[in-house]
């Protein structure tokens, strides 16, 4: 299942974010591969959040789960 594969890929991402006091929660994976996440901790409201989301989280998820088309932050 796509959501389970995304959750597995997020384990590694969480470890990296945790080092800086941040976190990430999986909210939803849509049928067309859009992953919706909630940034937590120090990541929430961080000026670098969008870059982290696109260049870090998005790139890593797309490498591990090719069906992922985009990663977006939700409240």
C-alpha cells in the first residue's frame, strides 16, 4: 500500500528533522500521489520549512516511493 511505503520512508526523514528539534506527521496520501504532511516542533513556522519540504523531504520520498508526485504541508 502506498501510504505504508510513504510512512516507512518518513522514518529516516524524521530522524534528520529531530536533530534540529523538528518533526513531521503524515496526514494523507492521495490517489494521485500527493503526500500531505504536518510539520511539527522547530520545523513549524521555520523560514526554511518550504525548502526543507521540497529539497529534503520531497526528494527523499520520491527516491524511495516513485509514485509520490508532490509533498505539501498542511495545518
